[in-house]
C-alpha cells in the first residue's frame, strides 16, 4: 500500500568476508559521489545491524536479508512523486477504476463469493470492499512483485524524509524473516516495500496478517483465504462498520446556490473546518482536511443531491464532503468507512478509488 500523506488530508551490511557491499541502482552520478553514498549507506547498515543483534535478531538472518542489499535511488524518486499526490482526481480515478478492473472484479467476486462471504461475516466487512482493495492494490493478485523488500525499506529508512517510520518497517521485515514467517524468496514487494497481494507493509503483516486456512502460515502472497481475511482484519481493526457503505458521488448545488454571508461562493462555500460540524468518529478525527462532518439532512439543505438528482438518504448519518479537481463539479459525500480505507492508504483519491470500485463490482 502506498504511503503518501493524507490529501490536505504511516541493520548492517553483511561482514566483509561475504563479498557483498551496498551499491546504487545505476542512476547517473559521479563515481566519487556514488562511492561516498555507498560508504555512508554501509555505515548506516552497520549501525542498524548492531541494533538488530541487540534486539535478538540472529546474525544468520541479517546475513541473508542484507546479502545483496542495494540503495535504490528510483525508490526515493517514486517516494517524491506518488500518484496520490501528483495526479489529478480525474486521471487517478480513471486509471484505478478502469473498465478492466471493474469487469475482472465482478468476475472475481463471483468466483470467490463463498469464501468472501464467509470471511465478510466473520469480520463484519462487506465482501465487495475486500475484493476492491485486492483489485486496487495488485489487480486481484496478478501484478508481479519483484523489488526486494529489504532494498526498498532500507533505502527509505536511510533517506531522511521518513526515516523513523521506515526504520521500524526494516526491523519488522527482519523479524518476519527471523521468525520464519516468510523466506527470503517471498520478501519481494512494490517500490515502498509493501508485500503480497494485499500490499501489507512489514509492520502491518506482523499486526494484521491472518492464517485463515489454519496451515500454520500467514501467506498473503499466494493463499487467497489468507489474503481476504487479512484485508478484512485490517479494516475491522480500524473501525469498519458493515451497516454503512463508504459514501456516494453527489451532485453539487448550482453555482451561487450555496453562497455564504462572508462572500464565499461555489465549491468554496461548501467547505468548513472540522470544528464547524458534528464530532466525527474517533478514527476520522485525524483527517482534519476532510473538513466539517454534517448530517445528511444538513447537506441536503445546502443543495447537495444524489448523482441522479434525487434526494439524499433520510438516515441520520454524518458525512464529510470531498471535492474533486478545481471547478470540475465533482463531489462525494463520505462516511466513517472512508476513514477506515484511508488507514490502508491515507489519500482521498485512493479511498475514493476503492469505494467506487466496490460499487462497480457489487453482485
């Protein structure tokens, strides 16, 4: 799962006798600069290794994890250019809720409905949301994961931008290997070190991965039962309500219809700070940029309607408003479950893609 910030909206190298050393991944730079970077990374790994040994991680585990460790400059580049940040809502949603993903998702829902339904009942998470996250993360398990988790996570732990967080992830990754939860051949992931079909970061694997079929392994790489149950377990932990959906697309009021006394108009007039609304659920309070939470009746009075122009539901549900790209007229009212999805990836665009895909693949 990509780890961007909410839309304004979480070791050492092997001994010299092993014959290995950290290297860059071929990005153009002077030989002196590359040598200095390699030396700094090697020193950083030495310090990490010492701390890991002090925490009880076996030397053999660290030798295996860091045998061919590389500092991946392309990972740092990706970290600075995440699609959740640089893409427009239109471009992001078009790609992630594509016709192929909708059609494939509907087929996968049919193929695995018995398992999804059983897991959904046990964890109180609607099956379509489990499948939607599976689809957005790895195209229903079809995207190949080829980057070493240790390369990716060590690179981001060494890089200062999010070093503290990814240092924890690197300790979690070596713990997974040390305890035999996964072999080195399985420790492959995406650019940020997210693993398996549900794209769990190492810390989240340790906390939330589930052995659904009771075979003694929490196999999020190839065991679909474990994949589905792990996603459901994650959502349940972060406040999922199975009596709610994620939200809904809405029709915004006509320009000028929601003008405020202080002169704000159009989409700007619909925005307000969180403190101006009702108190949101605990797991939503951290997302200040969602703005004010209001009962659906209040949004109705402000001129919002369902996307087909009909009235909003009559239920007394608090909702926040997410607006799309500037002046594109797109908006979505989102409920508590939207915040649970954002614990998977703290981006409005990501959570919208999961919600919209879940609607499209609903049986």
